[in-house]
C-alpha cells in the first residue's frame, strides 16, 4: 500500500488521536533544523475568500492578546520542561536544541516517538507512543518539540512552558527548500512535505494551525508565540540576559 494512502487510512481510524481526520503527514515531515529569513510577502491565507480570511484574522487578534511577545517585559519563563510546537519548517528543532543545550537537558523530537525506528514509513501504535512520551516526560528537565498536537496534549500538564513557532507558511516552505532533501528522502516525499507545510492554516486536526491554536489557548503555564526569525533570536537573547 502506498505510504501516503496508509497514513491517510490510519488517520481516518483515529490513530493520531484527532477528533477530526486531517491530511496525511508526509513521511518526510521531520525535524526543522534551519531558519532562513524569507522575503516579505503576502501570507498565503490572505488569498482566501473574504469570510475565511476574516475568520483567520480574528483568530490572530485573539492570540495576540493572549501571548506575550519576545520584546515585552514579563516574568522570566520557566523553561525546564519546555514544549515547542509549530508547522514543518518553522525551526522547532533548531530552537529546541539551543534551549536544551543551555539547560543541559535532553531534547526529544516527537518524530522519534511517533514513528518506529528505521525511517518515517511505519507509525507506532498509539498507546506505545504515548507511553514512550510519558516516560521521557518523567525527567526533571527536557525540551520536547514536534508538530503532533495530539501527543503534546498527553504531557501538557507535565510541562512548565509552551512555545508556538507561528511563522507564515511561505517562510516555512522557504526554510524547507533551503535545507533540501534529507535522510534518504526522494523528490516525491519532498514535494509532499512542501505541500504539507503550505497548508498549515487551511488543513484541520491537531497538527494544524487550528490545532496548535487550541493547544495554546488552553495552556495554563508560561507560553509565548514567536512569529519570525527575529522573534526567535530576540527571545533567546532575552533569556540569556535574564539568566546571566
């Protein structure tokens, strides 16, 4: 059975834990290791129909009121057990590794939890993945990153902070193009990943913009939204200054 068909069938059976089936996550939707400044351009969602565009704009306004930006004065975040979510290509792994290095903490990529060893073609059974994740979350400090909102929800109460990398799809796609095909991927899987990243705000499910928005709104501890590379760098510089 072709991989994309197999993943789609698993989602329709509720394997990923979403109330609403979502588009298949490409097997190549793996770690986000590169942040590349993208030219200023019109976000893809602004090309939607007016009613759809207004709905998304209202969500942006709501989230801006909930989040404290990286430049604003706020109490120091407790990052000892940090969750990082965001679109493919948003730089989750890049940021997670830097926070983990500063904390001398393990950095866990949810791809290593969601997929069986040996590639990105066979997903673990849901219960096994959740147990692995809960075991990892028993440590005193950690940074866990990934796109899988349904898995993040399983350890949300064990965390001390949530960071949402909410970059525009065009920038995420540019980041993916810049890093190129990786880990034995091919042209077809790479094209699928680009398509996946470009539909962050239009698709549904726990790994979408809507899913991450819900997670962020319901999160009760320290949380931040970072919307650009500049935001990410300012956040790290501010944290360094507060820690020194």
